[in-house]
C-alpha cells in the first residue's frame, strides 16, 4: 500500500486504496463515496448504499460521511476567494522551493500546470469545499472537494508535487 503524505507537515492525505488518477501532470484526483458509519465503527470504503437503503432512516448513532475524508481524518476548513488567492500564492511558492531542492526539473511543468489548474478553481470557486490534513497545519496542503458532472459523485484533488509517497 502507498500512503501519500503532505511534504510540508507530514499529514496522511491519500492512499492507493482508492483509485488515484493523475490529471494534467499536476494534480491527483480520487473519487469518493458517501458511506454510513456508526460511532466507533470502522468505515466501509466500498460502494455506495443502494437507493432503497439510502431512503431508509439512519439508525441511532449512524451518520453518512465521505469515505476518503473520514478515513484520512481530513478537516473541513473554509476560504473566501480573496483568502484562498492569498493562501495559494504562498503555497505555490513553497511547492516551487520544495521542487528546487528535491526535483528541479519539475519546476516548469509544475508552474504551467498549477497556474492552469488554479485558474480553473478560481473560475468555479463556489463549487469547491476545502479540507486540510489532520494536524490542520496552515503550511500544509488544502485538499479540494468538488462533484463530478453527475452532481452526485464527490472527488478530491491534490497537488501531486506536494505529496511524498511511502510504501507500507
């Protein structure tokens, strides 16, 4: 199994237990599912509940959660457009500095791809939800949540160059 951790704060943000897709050589995307969990129980990362089950009332102590957010203990945070722009400018500088030290040949591809991706995010800013790692470290990555074209399937987006892969 591969665990993807934030290069700046070490938070576990992703795992290859989910279907991780690389997009435009700059971000990873992973589709999520909404699952039911009971307080104190392990989360089932499997398929969505059937339509019949979804219509039934939830048992006491059961809640519906995003499987990836829940499993990796991501923490919800919020931004307005101006504060996100301030954050992302600083974060892009930090990623560039990290690449300068660890992988200088990636800088040009990262800058080009990240600029295009951030422009897309800012153009659809109200469609996104924001999450940080478990430590809520302000220097860490802000993971973006959006929904596929069907309006039902959530997916998370991560900056590829700010993740370290560890095989466990």
